[in-house]
């Protein structure tokens, strides 16, 4: 590690959650539409505040249990795979290279704006792969946060990108956007149908077989339970049935959260119960009627949608507001009637090869 790259890591560490959010907000118009929502979802999947709480804790394992973290929540274990649902992931290797080159030349000016740094790196990567910089902007900000939550060594040494890139199709952004916006006509007599309308829910846009069907106004999690493409439980113990982990089916455990890549407007609006729950879990803090983060046991499909399934779940929203990790450790666990999460083990790590997850 050079002095310059060390200074760059320090520059990233200097940015707090508000600074990252400002960068995300100011860059949003410059991120190609195909990755605008995906980038936002990724940042919800890997919150800096949760990472900092664990990093600064004297007993991260106990804190993780307190926060009911299950599955693979550590970005360090999924450096190359976490953003695979972004279109820009096909340029991940070049983006990482551009980040590392920037780090090696960093002038040490900590007053730089994160958004400007992202722009510069995205333009460098765009020249290499010969595409518009808007296709690299979201993935570049993701790469910078990945570096922030890991290390230069972990970031540069991870080597999964090539295998993942091979899985991508040759689809153009416009084609992907068309598919996300697609509505299913239900045949020539579709207008007569009510209860028996069926909608496709895709959970890996890079694979044709990664989809299931929801009957009209059925909860996403219920449709997922009929998906038998894999032995889901063997891949991830949280997946008791289907590709989406579920426990309570009542907005009480937070296991079933998803990101909505396309078709958010075709889901039922959040109920008061779901709106309160997703904030308490810590997944998203919004009063939007149809946010990009939902609970699959609550959100009902009224059209075709494309979703992303995160690799972990937890219950940390109100705990992050309590202050220091020491305070969190002394706080009582939330009260609900489901089993307390066991500590994540190697064998429990989510298999990320078959699913459009946050990893
Ligand atoms: S399954 Fe518990 S919140 Fe959805």
C-alpha cells in the first residue's frame, strides 16, 4: 500500500453516512436509469452505520446477535459479487482498476467532494470500456463504498469478477428497462379476469429460469414459496421455503426484505404495519407509498416485478439510534416471538451463484 492509497482510504473513512447519501443524491441524475434504482438498493443493503457499529464494537459477534443479524451481512465476504444485480457490474473489473489507480495517485486533499471523485473515476473507467460514463457512475460509487467497508488488500485481491461477468447476457440497457416495465396482458380476455390473473416475479434478471408466479394481489413471499428451482434451505438455512427467507409472515421478524428493481408501482402500497416495521428493522427510512425496499410477506403483486433478495436480515434500526456500540450491547433484544438469530457460520453463508441477491 502506497502513502497515496493510504491517504485515499483515509479520505473515504472521513466520509460519514450523510456525506455518502449526499453523494448518492447528487449523482443520481448522472446514473443511467438502468442502474439508478439498483444503486440505491445496494446502498440500503450495505448500510455504513451498521458496518461502523460492528467495526467499533469490542464484541462484534455479540452485537451481531443482539441485532439479530442472520445470513452474510459482511461486505468483505462478497467484494466482487455484492453488486451483481447492477448493469454496471459487467464493468466491475475495470471499475475496480480505475479506483485503485485513482487511489495510487490521490493528492491527499480530504476536502474533495465524494461525488466529484466518483465522477472522475467513472469517466476513467468509461474510457477504458468505451461506454457512456452514466453506465459506470453507480457501480463506481458502489466500488468506493465496498473499499470503505473492506480494505485495499481485500478490494484488490478479490477475484470473483470474471466468473460473474460471464453470466451476464449481452442485453442493452434499453432492453433491460423495457423488460422491467413490461406488463403482462393476460391474453385476449384478460380484461375479464380478476382473481386468477398471474404475474411474473423475477429475482435474477440474468437468468430466464429465476422467476416465479404470483396470483393477482398475492404476497410476493407466498408466490416464492411455490418456487422449487433449488433446494433453497440447503443453500441458505434462512430459506425455509422458496428463494426468499421467511419466518413470521406478519411484518414482525424482518427476514423477508427485498429490493424492488422494477415494477414498484405494481405492488400494493405499504400498510401502516409494514411502514413502521421496515423503519424499525433499519432497512429504509421513508414515508413513500411504494418504496424500493419492501417486506415480501406484505407486498402484494398487481403486475410483473423484478426484485433483488439480500443475503442477510436483521433488526437494527432503533438500535443504531441508541448511540454507541457499548450502549447497543447493553440494550435488551427486541421482543418478538421468533427464535433469536444464531451466529452466522461458514456453512450458513448464502450461496450467491444462483440468485439475484445483494451478493
Ligand atoms: S416473514 Fe417476517 S417480516 Fe416478513
